[in-house]
C-alpha cells in the first residue's frame, strides 16, 4: 500500500518537474501562455494532494509562474477553465483559494468581449462562497458592466444575467453596487488615521465603544463597506465613474427588480460626475410613473441610507460593531432623497424616521438653505397627508421644531414664510395643540408687525388658518384673547388689523359684545380690506328661515347699548375722540354709522324680528314689532329707574332706548346720513307720546335737517318734524304750522321750500288722523279744545298753500306738493271744497289725472300722482269724485308703462275699497295684517263696480296694452282683497278673464295671468275649485280664445312683433302645463305649476316682489312633491323645449321641485323610457326636445343598468337623423355623437362583463342598421363608432371578428367617393395607375383597415371557421377597389394563420381541420375569381391544397 502511494506521489512529482521544465523552455510569451492554459488548472488541483512534497513542489512552481506572469501583462490565463474549477463543489478550499487568485489575475487581462461573456459566470460562481471571495468577484464584475450589451426588448430568456432564481446573489450584488455608488472619487482609506468626531448630527455621539482606531469612512458608508469597495486594487476616479455608469446601465436594462434598484438610481442621480447623474436622472424620470412611492420597502431603504445607523435603544443597535456602522449620507444625496419622500404618503406616515429627517434637515450640522427648504416642504407634506392617528405623536415635535426655526433663523425670508405657513397648516390639522397656547398667537402677531413684507403674507395666512383652533376659548383665556385682538386692531400695519378682524369675527360667538364692539371700530378703518371684512361680518343677516336665525345669535339690545355708551363716554375723555368742525364725536363717522346700524339690527333681533335686508323700506315693515319692544323697554325701565344707579350724568338717560336716541342724535348732528336719520325717525315714530315730546325744543335743529341737500334726507326729516309737532297742541301747534306756511311761501331756496312743503303735508296729515281718532272715540268734536275753528281754517290754508305748488315749474316742488296732498288725503277728508271755482277736490283730481298720460311729467311725478289719487277715498268716506277718479286711473293706460300699471293697480285697490283700505293705517304702529278699519268709519266700497268695469270693458279691450294693464289691476285686486265677498263671488269670471290673457303674445301678460289663476284657485272652496279646474282645463285644451272686436283703435301689431311669424305659441306653455297635470290625473295641479313657472324679471323688482309669490311658490312645491316620480321624466324633457316660453316655465318648475341633484340618476330608467318613446312623436317640437334631453342625459353618467336599451336608442336616433325638419336632425346628430362617445367608453376591457355585454348588443345594431342605412351621416357615424370601439375593446372583439371584418371590408368601398370610379373609367392608363395607387394607399391607411388589422390579431381556428366562408362570399360579390385591397390583406393573414396553427400544434387543432381550412380558402379564392371573370383566373395552389400529413 505504502509503496503504491510513494510511487503515485513520485509520478506526480515527475509530472510537475516536466511542467517546470516546459515552463523553463518557453521562450516566447505565446509558448508560455499555451503551457499556462494547458497546465495551470491541473497544477492547482495538485494542491489537494495529501503528499506534502507534491504540495511544496506546486507552491514552488506557482511562485515561479507568478514571477513570469507579473512581468508579462499580455499573457492570458485560462480564466474560463479556472472558473469552472472554482465552482466545483468537490474542490477543497485550499484549491479554490488559489484558483480565485488566478481568476483575479487573469480576468482583467481578458479582452472586453470575453469579460462580458464571462460576467454571468462570475455571478454564478459567487453562490455559497466566503464573503471576501464574493467581494473579490464583484470587484471584477462591476467594471465589466460598463461594456455589457443588453437586448433591446428585455425578456427573461434573452437576459445575459439570469438572476430571477438567485435572490441571495441579487441582494449581495445590489448591496455592493450601492456602496460603489456612494463611494466618492479619489477617496483613500488611511488605516492609521483615527476616526474624527466630526461625524453627522446623529452619528456624532456614536463613536464610543472601541471605535477610536477606525478611520473615518465616506458619508453613507461604514468602514467595512469602504474597505471592500476599495479592495486590493483601488479604482482610479475614471474607472470608478465607468463602474457607476455600468451600474446605471445594468439597472436600466432591468436586470434586477425595479423595486430594488430605485434607491440606487436616486443615489446615482446625486453623483458629482455629470455623466452618472444625468444617466440616472433620465432613468428615474422614465420610471417615475411606474414606481410606487408608497411602497414601504422603497421608503424604508431611503430613510436608512439618509439617516445611517442611528444607535436606537434596541438590541440590534447595541450589538452593531463600530466598523459596520454606517454614517448618514452627504447633503448632496439628501437633497436628492427628500424630493422623492415628498411624493410619498408612506414617507409622511413613517415614524420616527420622518421627524428625524425633518430635524436633520432643519438643524443638522451639514445642512444648507436648500435642504432646509426641502425639509420644510416635507413638514407641509406631513401636515397635509399624514392620517389623524399617526400625526398625533408628531404634532408637538413638529411645532417645537418650527417655533425653534422661526426664533433662531432669520437669514432667508422665503424659508421663514414656509415655516409660518407650516405652522398654519399644522394648526388646522391639530387645533388642540394651539388652543392653550395664546402666546404663540401673540408671537405671530408681533412677527406680522416686524417681519419683512414678503414674509408677512405667510404669517397672515398662518394666523388665518389658526383662527379655528381658538373658537372654543372660555373664561380667562377668552378675556386674554379679547385684549390681544383689541391691541392689534390699532396697529399701523394693515395686515395686522386685517387678521385681528378675522380673529374678532371667528374666535368669539356672534352674540359676544366686546368682540362685536371691536369689529364696529374696525368697520371705521380707512383701509377697504379691513372695514370691508368687518362690515361683511356685522351685516351678515341672521338668515331668512327660522332654523338659520336660531343658530345666528345677536347681542341683546340693552346690553349692547350700555356697552357702547360706556365706551363712548370713556373715549370722549381720551385722544381717541373724533373732531369734526365744532362737534366732538366718540368714534369716527364710519365706525359710528356702523355702530348705529348694528344697534338697529340688535333692536330688531331683540324685538323678535328677523332682519332680511338693509333697505329702509324693508326695515319699515318691522317698525310695529320694534315699537312694541320699545314700549316694553320704556315701561320696564320706568319701573326700575328709581332703584337703579344712573350710568350717565343725566338721570333720564339710563334707559337703553334714550341712550340709543342720544347716540343717533349725536351722530346726526355731527355727520348726518340717511340710515341714521331713518333710525332716529323710526325710534321716535313707534312711541311718539313718550319719545317725540323730548324733541319739541329741538325743532330748529330738525328744520336744519329739512334743509339738507339730499332729497331723501329732507323727506325723512320732514316726517320726523311732523311726528314731533303732532305731540303739541293749541297755540304752539298754530305757530308751528304758520311758520311752516310762511317758510314755504316766502323762502326762495328750493331745498328749504321742499322740506317745508313735505313737513306741512305730513303735519296736516297727522293732525287729521288725530282728529279722526278723537272723533271715533268721542263721537263729536265740539267739546275738544284741540280742534278749534281757527285751527281748521289754518289747516285749510295750509292745504291750499300746498295745492298752489302743484303747478310749480320746479318738478321737485310739484312732486313734494303731490306727496303732501296724498298724505293729507290718506289721513282724513281734504279740507277744501268739493266743487266750484278755485282749488277744489274736483280740480285736484282732474289736475292729477291729466298728469298721468302727459309726456312732460317724469315717471316719479306720475307715480306720486297715482298714489295720491288712490289715497283720497281712503281718508274721506264721502269723497264725491271716487268713481271719476277710478275711471280716470283706468283710462290712463300707456304702452310700455308696466311699473306704472302696478302702481295704478295698488291705487285702484285702495280707492275701490275706500276707508277700509290698509293704506289708512299708521305704518309705524300697525302692520297690514293687524289693521282693522275704525268702527265708525263711513263705508265707500265700490269694488263691485270696479270689478264690473275691469272684467267687462278693459279685459275685453281690443288694445293689448289695456288688456295687459287690466290683468295687472285684477291681480292686485285679487291679491290685496282676497277676503272681499265680491272677489269671492266672482271667481269664475275672474278666472276666465285671466285665461283670456294667457293667450297674449306678451310674456309678462301671460305670467301675470298665470299668477292670478293660482291665486283665484286658492281662494275658492272645494266646490268652486272643482268648477274652476274643469273650466280651465277645457279652455286650455280646446284652445278657445276670447274674441277681441276690431275697431278703429285696435292695435293689430304690437311694437316689436311686426315681421314675426304668428306661431301660435301664446297658449302652448299653459297647454303643456295642463296636459302635464291631466296626465297625473290631477287637473287641479295646473295651478301649482303656474305658481312655480316664475321666470319674468318683473317679479324680482320691488313692485313685483310685493305680491309675495315666492312664498306661494314654496307652498306649491311642497304640494307637488308626491307627484315627482311621474313629473320628473316629463319635466326633464320640457327643459329642452324649442319654445322659449315653455322652456323657461318648465325650468322654473324643475328648479323649484328638483332640489336634489341625484334625482335624475334615481329616475334614469323612467326618463330614458319617456325620451325614447317621444323621439318618434308626431310633433317636431317633442322630437327635438327629446333629442336634446337625451344628449344631456347620456353625458357623464354610468349606463351599466341600461345596456339592453342601447340598440333601441341607436336605431330610433338613426330614424330621427333623417327627420324632415333640419333643427330635429341637428339635435339627433348631437345626441348620436354623445351616445357614440359613451358607448366607446363602455366597451373598455376595464369594464369587464359590462363591456362584453355592450359590445355584444352594439355591434349587430351598428353593422346591420347603421352601416346599411341609406343616410350618409348615419353610415359615417356608425363606421366611426365601430373604429373607436375596436380600438377601445381590444381582445373583447374576438367573438365578433367573423361578422365585423366582412362588414368593414365592404365599407372600404362604400365610403369611397363614387366619383373616383367614374374618373377611373375615363382615365388614361397612366392616370389610372396613379389614381389606383393613391386609392390603394388611402384604403390601406383608412380607419376601417386599421380596425380590420386589429381584429385579425385575434384569429384562431374557431374564428377562421366562421370567417372564411363569409370572406369567400365577399370576394365573389365585392367590386370596389378598396374592398379588394382589404380582401387581399385578409386572405394573406388567414393563410399565414392557418399554416402557423397547422405547424404549431397539429395535435391540438387536428391536422385534417387545419388542412380543410386551407383548402377552403384556396377553393373559395378559385371560385370567387372564376366567377368574377378576372383574367387570368387564379389556379388553386397545389402545395397548399395537398399539404402532407406530418
């Protein structure tokens, strides 16, 4: 045994000797290379020998070899063989260790192509090897990647590196690549250099634990990582750049999963060398949309690289060796990582890494302004996207970081702006963080005062966002906030004041008095943005309905008044007071005016009234309620005045009403103003006995107000004067009236005369009203000293004085005289004779009546004259010319004086009912609803006569203007005298009058009549209502019209109607409404519809709004609600009616009834059914409106539930597209285009089963009905839709290809202009060839051919089986050039498909089946061509017809 072993070892030694000898004899490099290639691998294997001598000899030989190789760099080593040997699992480690030495030596010497070829083997060789050897192999591989060629289409089979089955190797490679990318150029690892303490912000504390001897690694790397990248042969900067580019190329070629390599690209994009950064950037941009930035794996890797190994108090952190600890990356890399974190919702949620990144970016040692900006953007990102649960722990830390940054960092205003904005965003996400911290608000307000202008906007925005956090403050906190806001409201910076207003309006409730006071002061600010905001908040009316008004509270009137009074008296002692001329005011005029208006709103609110607008006329409607409240306040304060201490120097001014009047007086004296005058007038007029008496000694001051330059001001002051004068009597009254008469006559200033005239009229009016009341109470005036004969004479004289101004040349004075006379006539009999010479009642009536039609008079004069005439019978039960006056009003109709007719309507109503009219009331004390006529008043009711004249004369007048005016008067009578027995007994006549006006061509007349009909119906009892309905329905549906006799005065054509075709549309709107009601089997609903069809602008004017139709409409809407399911489909269609009147009326009804936008979706099927049915109606108007409605309905709605209806809709619209009327055809075209778009969307593969179903129902309809239609437009649209569907549907077309392809082939010729065939027949051969060439290319590039090509992609045996017979049939019958071209293409594709199927899977399809298909095609072609008589006929191809069995 031993001898055998010895001889074996001797043999091995001899062999080695021979190798040695051959090496020695090798003279050239080539000989040496041949020997090495042949013997190096077996020599290395000898290292596994058990004989010591053999191993020594091998080592000796290798030493010699090394010397020879190192001095000859061109000698190649057998790397491929060595790699195979290296991978041998049976090889001992001693052999593999030496093998890898020669691989490392030989691999870089190989030509680049060979290196690339062996690169995958290097990767394979790594598996299961020790770490240092793996590092060595990767060190060899990485430079090669730069030279690798990758296939253009990346597929697993073609990939050079098949890494899919080697997850461990991939991970090793990626880690090494990351370190290579992080390695800076020119870095030298100095082993002796001791690690410095200037690490990063987080890492600086981690160099304890025996790491003092470790050199400082590059940023983002550990000492170990740096060492393995440098390896035995460090790369030069140029080589390192190539390596990095190679890695980017490797990633670009998708050799590793995209998810794993995102981080590598991000780091490469931050490289200092332009080539690497650009390549990585481009790759990142191209994959941007594919990368899921919310993938935790990607985000966690980014955070890990960004932050390095932070020693957290975990087991893992504790055992990490110093040489393995990674530092955070450099700022350059951080600047590339953060933008990607900003894209990720996941990054915002990952705690604690997100807050660490924020703090590092804001306060790290190596940060810069760019990184700070990005970190602040990241804070914004966290505030916006982080969910509620995860932002809770972050909030305090983020706020601390931001406040620290704001306090410490002042260099960059842009950065500070971002920090302030972030604070604002954080406050809106986490208000509880801020609620307790009022100091922060103060800090921001201070900053707003001091910061640079560009930063202020951000602070302003932040404060505005923070407001919400403080809306729940209580107690001391609220008081502190009050003081804070108050102090900043007086700062010079406008933004500060603006934000302070925002705080005052939002932080405190709306009934919080101190904050309202601050807002009132702000309302006097000189800057529009400040006072505008304050006024908007203060004047925000509490809401029109009860629900809203209960939530919007206002301060109580007495409390608010006391608060203002206290502040005013305090300010008068400080420099804050305002000087104007000789007057001193506590507030500036703008603020004072706002204070007064706000107090008036509080007064109304406390009186239980909901203020609805700021107009003075609307305010007066609430005066009686305010009066009751003021009386209560006065009586309660009188009871308590003895016990309460006076807050003012005058004991009488403890009452809030007195203080309020005092403030008004003060402001009026200093500055004036119409609203202030009104408020004072109102306060005094509602309780004149108590409040007006105090002004008797101030009549001179009131007179000065009557001389104001503003007309409205003089009128209000005159009213005020009359209220004050009405409290005096006897000589005092006499002297005052005489003085007024004197001023009126003698003074030549128009303003003073105007004021005195009005005051005289109002005073006399009040005197007469008082007298009437006293007479009613005492039934006699003899005993009363207040009404002496000389006073009566004085009153008559005053009236005559006023009358003398009626003919004044100044329109101003004439109008004033007219107004004054009206006021006198309203309150009592005019103290002038009835008839005779001079100024009499008859003269007055005639004079005023003559003014109404006069073209010289202004509209204002006409209005006042009409009002005045209406008042005369109201105050005088024995007015002798009542009928003359009424007849005169009714005869004064003029064209286009619609507003005037509403005024005449009111005057007729008042004059007809006489003393019972609500006009006789004192508007300050009694509302219209509360008023009852005095018991002893003489009745002068001529309503029956007025009704008779209107119904029998004016409504039937041949003049349309008269009919319109009569309709308006009738509406006024019905509305105002709804309880009158005469009106109730004439309901049928009134209804027929309104119905007769419904057919007018004038829109307003129709509208007024429809409103009147609604009112009439509401007035009747049940029996009346039934009769009214049946009459109305009969009239509307039979279309009987009232006949107007034609006389010499008849207006045949109204202005503007000449030249228009009489289209009979007058009654159509109401007919439609009637048929709508009849269809619901509820004919009485027609009245509700009429109330809702409210589209004329007149109803929005002051005159129109007085009728209160909006309330009636709301009620009608509620009553119609149960009929919605039947109404919605019809109303939906009517909104698109071509008749403007119907369209507007129905849209009004729709808007009133359908308040919920989802109603259309709810009733989609019903609407669709109605529209499809009406598409073929015998009326063009209905057909057109159905098309337009369908167009609107289909747009943007999911139609999954109505797929089965689509063919019916298509077919019906195809028919309508050929309508006799052009407008209907256009509407159908519009609907078809929309339908086409919707259907194409529905055929998307993403729709799944719904898409399949849509294609299945659509294709037969489009192919059979659309493409075969004789109508050109229908054919074109069908083909266009088919093309789009095939593009959209993709593989879903497969089952339908056999039918679709022949149809499209036919269309290639059908859609070609027929003139081309004609030209082709008459062209020369050369022209024909050119023309055919052009036609061929047109056919090939047509959308139909494109669709055919798409369908041909999905051919298989099942499709071919059906397609081929049809194709053959088409080849026989198709004649057009386009069709023939398409057939050729199809035949070629079909043949190829057959051969492919036949060869690819004969077993699967059956050889005979495939052969029969080919045979069928060939035979079909033969027959079709022989039938068409083409020369020469195409012979069957033998090699295709006789394909041998495989």
